C-alpha cells in the first residue's frame, strides 16, 4: 500500500482535483453515447485493475478516482490517468467538461 501524497496534486485536462479525488466530468448528446463511453472506461479500469467511481446522470458521466485502499491519491492514480488519456479521449458528440459548480438538470 502506497502512502498518499501530501503535495499539491494537479491533473491534466479534462481531469481536475477536488476533495482528495481526481475528477472528470463529460457531457454527451444523449444517454446511449454516455453509456458507450462508460463501457470504454470500464474496459480500461479492468485492463489496469484500477477502478474509478462512475456516476451516470442521463447524458453526464462523472468519474472519481483515488486509491481506495490508500485512502487518497497516489502515483497509481496519476499513472492510470496518463496511461488512459488517449484511449478515453472525448468522443465525437461529447459537449466537454461542465464548468465547476454548474448543475445538470435531470432529463431522464
């Protein structure tokens, strides 16, 4: 088990750090597109044996990542984000990252 880093963490866009988690929010045109992207995330999580928390709300997918058994962010999280960046590119039709603090209406 690795110790959690005490230094300030930064994350490559579209990831950001909030409350001790690496977070990524993607907004899609519709629910099927969102679920298709979640499937890609799930494949990468299994491939690396490192699994983000995934929250789906109609067309919005929120990923939260940290090393659960370490209780916080570790190099394992940073490496997962870097290693999966290309495979988890924002898909065609994604509307980008929701600005911090903006809420999504429940549309489904």
